[in-house]
C-alpha cells in the first residue's frame, strides 16, 4: 500500500497514473538471514558499486548513485538495472565520488533531481550541489548549482547529504576536507551546512548574508564531516549526524547561524594517541550535540521514520553505521532530546550506507557491498 500522507494533489495524480497504467506484479525477494524479531529483511538487488545514495523517482523505480560515478535506475519489481547517461565527471578517490541523490519537492511538476558529488578542479576536488532531470535513461539539463569553496588535494570529508524544507530551500553539508581549522573560518564553505533556494540562489534571510567575512550560503558551521541530513516536516527540525575522529560521532539539531565547535571542541581523541581534540568538550558560543557515540559507529546516513508500518519506530532517528555495521535507532522526546538507543541488524555484517523510507512505508537501505535491502514486518 502506498503511503499517501503529506503527498500533494499533483503527486497523488502521478502515483495513481503510475499504478493504473503499469500494473505491478508481486515480486518475491529473497530473505536475508538476521536475528532481529518481528521484521523481515529482503534483498531487492545486488552487484552494484558502493551505492552512496538512493531515492525513489516512482513507486517502483529507485535511482541509485554509485560512489565510482555511476548512476543507475533500479526497477524494484523485476530487478532490472539501467545505467543512466548524462552524469558529470567525478573524482572517485578516497571518500570522494558521486555522493547523494534526492528527488526535489517539486519533482512531479518540474522533474528536478538533486545530486552532490566531488567535482575535479585540477589536482583538487570540491563538493558540488547540482540538479538535473531524468528523461528515460539519461539525465538532461544538468546544472551545477554551487561548486563550493572547499577544493583541497585531500580525498576525504566531502560530506554530503541533501535535505529539503517545506519553504522552498535545499540544504547540504560539507566536511572539513582534511583541513581542520578551516571549519571555523566563515570565509569558505569548509565544515558547513549550507542553505540555498531550489534554483541555487541565496535566500535573503540566510544568517551571514551581508557579512563581508562570511559566505552567504552558510547556515551553520564547525562541522567535521556531516554524512546524514534530514528535515522533519512534522516538527520543522533539521537534523545532522557527523563523523567524529576516534570517538565523538555526533547527532546535532541544526539551527540558524550556530557554531557546532569542530575542531575547537570534540568528544573524540586523536588518531595518533589518547589525546583529546581541541580545547575540551564544551565552550561558550558553541553548540552541544544531542547525542555522542563513543566509540564511533561511523555514521553514513540519517533518516527519521514517519510511517505507520512500524508504529513502535515512528518518530525515531535511524543512522546507518559503517564501522560498527548496524542500523542505529535513536528515540527522541518531544523536546528533541535523545532518550534511548537500539542497535538493529548487528549480525548482518554489512557497512550500511544509505537509509530511506519508501513510498510503501518500508525501510530501504544500501550497503557498501553493493546490495539494496528492505525491511518489512515479518
């Protein structure tokens, strides 16, 4: 059953047309052995490159971005996979490559799909926000909306997930790009979460507009490497999860113009020894995380479940863990405090990269081994 809450009338008409014109045969997915009670984990597809981002463009078609640079369209009903043309050149080295993909809020009307990727610039690379339209098996009208001022010759901490609010804005984040101190410098985009209008222009009410020492696109700063980002339309809250160093992964509630501290404050240690990073764990004028992970789980994504299929999970944050290989569920209070944690699918033995709630209310995830899985009730 397709979830219809919060879907606009044009979107609903498209969904009805898709279901009416293209009858969907029931697909039997192979079940994946795991030990969590009450759920079934099914393999939707396998054999992909590292599937960094996943996004539904229709109830049965999933757009997958591969870190190597590939973009593929997966039909989840017959497991057919089509390679898309029209994508950009990417620096697919280290943590760089084709990163996130997200269907824009006006997709039914305007067809825009948004991407982040590491764009080459000589020997360097910069995280870039772009958009394009899908025409059968190719992308057309490709537009780089913002080539961020984050080009370095390192191949790490590119970020970068995408989120949309309900007021016509797109958010995306970039890590410190291996240059820690730059995350406290508002004169570049390093270590920031940015906010743009959907066409790439700068909203007039961004917090640093008019400040000659700051970049207009910045919404928050002091981030190490945000690889999960979501906007909860039910509460109007913007959430992020980011990698700490050795310990100190953080879930943050992102607010306008705030400084999240990296590398001045951190709960993590240096990789080269048991030495605290920065000046300590707190400092006036710098925000505290809502949750800290010690040791690090290495988060790769963030989702908030708002469906009805898993009522016990409604309102929980879900993060895919790369290092500790599980799905991390965090319960929240009405005041956005983290009140509990549960670790799901620890025995799956997979680096979990992306997480989304599907139009059928099931949870879809990708793994670094090239699989697309989904969680449904048993």
